[in-house]
C-alpha cells in the first residue's frame, strides 16, 4: 500500500508523491531509503520476524519521513 502510485526500476522503488524518494527494500525490514530533497540516506539493518515489507511499512515509513522532515527543517540547509 505504501507504494501505490510508485514504480520499480533498476532495483530501486520510486516512491509516489512530490518528493524525490527512492528505496532498496530487502526482506525482513532491511532498507536503503534515499530522500534527495532532505539530503538523506537512511540505512536500516533489520531482522524482523516477518519477511513482508507491508507489515513493517506502517511504522517504518512514518519514522523515515519524520527524520527527513527534521533534516529539511534545519537552518543550515
């Protein structure tokens, strides 16, 4: 559900919306999440109990977005 309107190309998920966000998504919660507008690369090493990303997305994606929003709010940007 988090990627409805997004796409997949060159081994990267392209997230929907106005931002420029891509991610490499592995099983069990492993992620490389890149938000170009926030100048952020977030790497998550994980070993969740279930391999399905859609079970992790409801908690993981809001956390990634919150970190990106904080970085965009810093005055030195």
